[in-house]
C-alpha cells in the first residue's frame, strides 16, 4: 500500500489511538496496513492519545498485539503530558490525584508527592484530574476540598467520552466537569486540542 | 423565645436543613430553640432539603436525636421531589439511577423499574441523578450510555456542594455535571430553586 500524496509532503505523522487506530480491543479497518505503509515510506510516527488510564508501555504492548509496530518513544499519552507539565511547573509540590495507577506513577515521576488519603489531602498544592474506571465519590471529595482551598487544578483533557465497543464511555472531560462544578473554577488542561500533549510528542 | 415580627406575618415556614438547622451531626446555634418557638407560635413547619442521600425517616430520626421535634409529613427531601416528578410523568418507565439506596426506593415508589446492572441499562427511558457517597465510574458509564441514547435526564438538584464539618462535600450538581458533560445535554432538575421540591412540600 503506497502512502497518498497528501501524506507524502510530511516527515512526521501523529496518529490518535481511540477511534483512529483502534476501538476497544480491535484495530480499525486498514490501520495495520496504513501504519506499515507509513514506516515503509520512512515517515516518523507518534501515537498520541488523551487516554491517561494506561502507561505508555501498555499501549506499546497493545499495539504489537494488534499487529502494529511501535516503540515506547513513539507513544505519547495524556499521562505523559500531565507529567511533562507538572515537572515543568510543580516539581516538589503535593498533589491530590483523580486517576489510574498509571497517572499516579506519572505524577510521582514529575517530582510531586501524592497526598490522597492523608490528613494533608485538603491542603494539596495541585489537583490532578484524569478519567479512569476507578473514579469514585471519595476521590471527588478530596479533589473538591483541595481545589476549594486554592490548589492549582490540572486536567488530562476535556474529552466528554471515548469510543468503546459497547458505545461511548465517559471521558476525562466528564470527570473534570464534576470537580470544576464542585469548586466553581475552571481547570488548565493538557490534552488535545491543548498544546501540551503535542509539545510532549515533539 | 418569641418569634420575630418578620416571621409573625406567615402561617408556614419552610426550613432548609444543611447549613440552616444543622451542619453534619451538630445543630446550628439556636436552631432547636427557634423551631420550638415556631411551634409554640402555632406556625406550620416543613423541613425542605435538596439532600437525596437519605430517606425522610432518616431525617426525622436525626431531627429528634438533635432535639428538634418533627414528623415525617413535615420533611421534604430531594428524593421525595424526584418521586413526585417521576410519578407524575414517568410511571411505568425504566430507569438508570445514580443515587443512594433511598433514591432507589423513591424511584421504585414512583412506579419505575430500575435497570442498573442489566442488559437494558443503556436503553433506559429515564436517567435519575442524585449525589451520594457511593457514586462511581460504573454508575456514570451506565447513565451516560442511556442518556446518549436519548433517555430523559432528571437531576435531584444543582447544588455544587453541601456543608460538612470537615468542609464542603461535592453535591448533586457536581455529579450531574459529569453526566451532562458526557452526554452533551442539560438535565431537568427538581431541587431548589426549581419549583418541584416546593410543590412537593405544599
């Protein structure tokens, strides 16, 4: 499969994952062949996703399992963009985190101290918000109390939903809306279409 | 304690609970005496709360425990207002519910069939949303999928937070914002300042 003249003019291609390369656990039609064609044509590839539920390694494993070659350096996630922004602006700070285990690791790798479930939660410097399957009222309460006390509010993105085989699932934007409504304040976000995720990719 | 001339002109007094009669498990200063004075002056009293986490019976028990006389007929909750509205407009429908066990009972008492955790969840006719301590991603996902398929969206209220001894806790408005953001649609609500709760009280 040759690359189209539209793509031929570019050296690098940024590919979304959910709904572009795959939906749930199945590749979209032609995705495997398209990525292979881009590689054969010598294009640089980055897989860019607002998804902050999984670590970069998880995405690499899934890409290979579905037949798509990828290296860890080529995968840029919402969690990676959070880490990039937090390391730049908030290293050494304390954080309350709404997010998966992968997001917790990104926050710690950025040099922050996670204070969820401690007496310091409501006095955290930063509240980090990413959608994940384990989201619950306890997380929302700790984030709300810290945000109301003036913590900086940083969200993975504003995606309302993401595609899954059984229909759309609520995304980071929905979870973030709960925190923003509770604390009456708007968050900074790093996901597409904000520049932080793409800066992380470059 | 005599009632003030301001109150003397009215036959009925509607009292909020959270932040008015109590905060958490303690009465506000003078609340017990004020309610007793209203009774001594022959005023009709209703305790009106957007709180839909507990049943009316729970509020009556708590009022007595704190030294405030009250009967079940005098307590009007967010759950009661949901039941009133659902019984009027949606009896016989199927519902996905975000809410406490008390809200589930109100929805069933209104004549609806709750289909949470069944294969019919995403095809529910109505999505009912009330804040509660057990709120989690699974509830949010079922509500989102039903709302995206066109279910009627009914919320207990838009309170961003409610007062608790350790600071504000996220209210029904925060939970509702997550659902509304995920499905891209605004809900009908029954709580104050909407008329449904007060209609239920009268």
